[in-house]
C-alpha cells in the first residue's frame, strides 16, 4: 500500500490541527476539540476520521462506564509523533501558499526601486 497524500488544508482542517498543536502530547475528546477549534461536531468528526486514517491521529475510548458518568463514553484523540511533524509541515506549506496567493512578500524600501 502506497503513501497517502496529505489532506486538503481547508480552514476547518487547519483549525483542528492548530488545536492539537497547542499541546501535541495532550489527548482531547470531541467537545474539547470543537471548542478549541471553534467548529461544530459535524465538521470536526470527518476531519478526525481522515487524520486517523492517514496515521496523524490515534484514538481510544475512555474506560469509564457511561451509566456511572451520566453521559456517553468519550473518544480521546491525540497526535502521533509523525502526525505532529506532518501537521506542522502542512500548516507551514499552507501559510506559504496563502502568502504567495496574496503576494505577501518583502517590499523594497522606498526610493530603492
């Protein structure tokens, strides 16, 4: 099986990655990710599934009994070491593309052109 291409760096995708990169070793569950990224659950869960599918994230279900907790079981997500590295690189490429798109480059000082 060949190496999968990186995901498209849509704004929601970038927001999810930035939320994880604030503390790359931290596990977060869905609602925490929603709050950190400022996105709805229906937006982040497909992104999380894509990242898990390409090996950037790993997940686990909490061990607590949902009846004792009075809430559904939480699924915790965390960046893999390769995922953290790939996320940083993907965000850097994305910033570079935006800068190129909008022509954000160093301008010559006045009177030197």
